[in-house]
């Protein structure tokens, strides 16, 4: 292994561990935002703060892209960040932050599926087997505590499944369509393109301003979600996009192996109740993700 390759590998692992802590902590921050605001308001505030922080970079690189690249950048921003922010917040209105973190581990599976369907990546039998196991774990999580009553199934998990499909598409687009674009230009422009959407929803469509002015504790929730937007979204996406370019899409998305550990610790710290079925579901999902991505 050359010195450059060794250096890149070390940097990749540092980025992976940093992202593990940052994104593993994001689910509890979403939960704190939902103490006051609706799911839509939390998602919009998260995207607004992230986009605002990155906007100076977006202006700097405004003329650095081709027309086709702008299309891909918008897709990356809208489907890779904007919509998932709303979906995760909506999911946590009926799902604990620990479980949200665990279901997020489905991302590498959808990286493989989308890569195979649209980017000519091979999908072997072992991969299919791993996918089936992972989805089995998802079902276990959704029926945990239902006690055989289908009306008690936690369908909020489906919001996260949809979000991870978008994440899987996003990772492949960055790797195969925006490979030559630097992490900071890519991230800042992708978020700059969705800034008007976030601002419109937050200040025109929602009751965000009224709640900030009248609801006790609103500013604290704004603080938590802003931390999520600046560090858990803007800065983290720069690190993640750099990680994709250093290594493979599957290696980068494998951060979701470790995110559930941090998310569950935060959930337990916040006195969330986890049944034994939840732990079984977690293990099954992680096993499926491991089999799917194992060389």
C-alpha cells in the first residue's frame, strides 16, 4: 500500500467515526425539536440552518458547474437531504429516537439495490440474502409490542424506509455522476439550491414564527435543531461526501452500522423503553447489512 493510499484510508476511518457520533446524536436532537415544533417545522428548520451556513460557499462556486451537474446537485439536495429531513422528523412523532437510528441502518442496502438497478452494479445471491434478512429485521422492529394486534403495528418506520431509499439513491449519484466535484462545492451548492424551499415552508407555510414568539421552550428547541442543521447536516454532509470520494459508496454508507449504537445509547439516556423484540430486530438488521456488504 502506498503512503497516499495509507493516508487516505486513515482519513476515511477518522471521517467514518466522526460521522458515527454526529449522526448517531441527530435522532435525539430531532426529538428535542419535536417537543415544540411539528415534524415539518423541524425538517424545514434543519434544512434552513444547514443551507444558510453553506450559502457563502454556494455563491463562491455558483459558476463552477455545468447544466447537467446542476440537475444532479438539485436531486442530491432535494432527495438526499431535504425530503429525508421531513421524513425522519415525521417518523419520530410515533417512533423512539433509538429505533429511528436503527432503521437508518437500512441505507447500505438501498445503496446496493439502487446501484444494481440504475448504475450497473452487480447484485449477487449473498447480497439478496442479506437484503431479505435486513427487511426481516425491519418487520420485527415494526411489530415489537404489537402483541399480535395489527392495529398496533408501528407504521411510522415506513417513513424511515423511504428516507433510506432516497439516501441510497443520493450516495450512488454522488459517486457515479458527481465524482469529480469537491466535497465543499458539492455540498454547499446542493444545499443552496434547496434553501428557498426550506425558507418558504418555514416562514410562509408553517406556524414556526408564531410558536417561537409564544410557546415556552421554543428557543431551546430552535437551538437543538440548529445544532442538528449546522453540524449534523451541513458539516456532516461535507464529511460524508468527502468519504464517498475517498472510498466506495458502500464503505461510506456503512457508517450506519455504527450509528445505531450511539442512537440507542442516547435513547436509553432519555429513558426510552426498549423491549427485547427491539434488540432482536436491531441484531437482525445489522446482520443483514453486514451480509449485504461483506466482500
